[in-house]
C-alpha cells in the first residue's frame, strides 16, 4: 500500500475491485463460486478504507 495514497483513491480502487468481483460472479458457472465472489465483493465494500470510517 502506498502511504501517500489518498483516501479517495483507495476508496475508488476498492470500489473497482468489488465491481470486478461482481462481474466475475456474473460469469461464474458454479453457484457456490458465484456466491463466494459476491460475498467477497460485499465484504470489500462494507469494510472500505479505514481512513474513511467515521470515528
């Protein structure tokens, strides 16, 4: 992780990664794999960058 990375840039990268996982889930043929990918995306979006969480 880049220590000079802005919270906005980290949030954008996390959102993009979650979108990639969602697209991969759409392409997945195995229902269990599809579910795991969607859960990963949800978890990623729920956690988000630590700096953007309210105190």
